[in-house]
């Protein structure tokens, strides 16, 4: 899952964005580093403080040196929650004219960004038992826990929201942890309508999968589904976090792609060793880096409380406190949060889809700043 190079990626909320990027990175795009009167270039804009508001001068945070290797986020990345739309915004200090740019506002090329939609699975039987008695998580009766009836109601509610908001038409890929509760949530929220006999396409989920009592779910008119081991919950000790064999899953979820899972049996789960929080966070960072190997720009990810919490906490350490507090809280069952993933290290190689190259004219229409620069260069030569 590791693409082979340390990534410099960031995740930002859809409409207010955060710390960690400079305008210098924009110059990596050849046409963006020059004045170009006829070019069209798409950008993402963000500010490092809550909802784009900057600190007053006396509260301006001092620049901090980058963390040493092995401390903090190795990819110098950050997660930020989605918020209400924010226009291009400048510092609002009363002594300023209102047009001076805030030091924290930045632009980033749109084609070096992805939008991801993070979802925690709906309520599972282990959640109910664990709330009553934490020791219940050790019960083998909760092996690969399925959704409760309330969990399925949560799935139906999120599905309705996804359809009404228009999100269902935007998502190009659904990635799911290969456990029963996450796959049930994924297909229930993002899958097609009820499966109809006689349709040639394999269903995403067969009828009554995991003793759900639910009808089959169609794979038509919905994005592809991909099972990925890297976004699983804490590994080890708790039977609810151990998966079945892929051989058992395939008949239940025929249209989910399990090709990226190397082992049929669950060789990652150990009965006596619980995965450390730090290990979960590092696994989450590798998963985020891996997303840049995908060509899709709008991706839904259905995962687990621990995985999402520790991954987000790692990325949000350098955020504004307001954003850090929002990002760092645990996900509720079936909660969805949208993020913007920014490629700072040229890890993603997708060409711009909306840019128009244009051309700087050589005649009378030469931009004045370019002409001035040329005159200075010629004067220096003489």
C-alpha cells in the first residue's frame, strides 16, 4: 500500500482550509508560475484558522520548525472538517483596509486535490454489548460483528441524505474495510436499489447477508466498491475486529472487489496482541498516501472509529485549535465527514482537467509586468 516515497499530502475541509501549505508549491506547475493573460487555472483556497478568520496581530502564532523525523505526522499532512462555503477572504483586522491578504490564506492547483468522504460504520452488535460491559469485546460471540436493526436504520438515514444532497452522483469509488459491518454499511449507503431477479449484474449484497434480514442490493447505477485491508479497525484481541475469510465474503458480497487483499484468511489479527494506537495512525497515513495511486477524485471510505480517530488525530496536530477539536473528536455511528486531500509532494500525477493553457503574446499585448522584467534582465546584461 506504500507508494514508495514519503508523501506530503494534506486533507482540508471542503470549504475552509488549514495550515501547512505555501504558495511556493504552486510554482511546480509550469504554466502557473508565469503571468498568463489567456490561461484558465483552477485552484483550491483555504485559510489556516477557523472559517478563514485570522488571528489579531498580537495573537499571531509564531512559525514552528518542522517536526523531526519520527515525530508527529511523517507526511506533514493534516485533516480538516467540512464547513459552510467560504469565499476568498482576507484578514479582518480593524486597522487594515480589508484587502490585504492574510498570511495564512493560500491557493493550490485543483488537479492536485481529491475529495474524500469518511464514514464510520453503523451500529454493530459489539457496540451495544460493549457499552453495557467493556469485557464483552472479548466475547467470541461478537466475531466479525454485524449491524443491529438500529444500525440498518442509521444506514437508511445516511443513504437518504447522500441522495438528497447530490453526493450519490459525485462519488466515483467506494472503499470499504473488509469486515461485515463496514461492508453492510457501505453497500447500504452507496449501493444501487433493491436487486431484481433476472438482472445480469451481480448484486453488491445478497439477501439476508450476515443475518441482516435485508433484501439484496444492486450493483447497478452506483460506483464500484473496493475492499482494502489497510483501513481496518485496531487489529488483534477483540474478536469483533477479526474478519472472515474472503472465500466466505465473496458469496455474500459478489460485486465488491476483493482483489487487493492478499490473504484469504485473516493473518493480521492476533489473539494476544492488540495493535498500538501509533501503529493504527501510521497505517492510516499509508492508506492516505495510497489514495494518490487512484485516479478517482471523489472517494467514499467506510471504516471504523479507532482507525478514523487515530488517523485524523495524527494529521490535525498542527491545525488551528478550533479545527483540531472538531477533527479530533470520535465519529458517531454512520457519521459522514467530507475532506479535501491535497498533494504537496507531486505524488499524484493526474493532469489538470479544467485548465486551459493560453499563450503569452510576444507583441504589443505583452503583459506589462513581463515586459518590465525583460527590460530589467536586458539592462543587467548590458
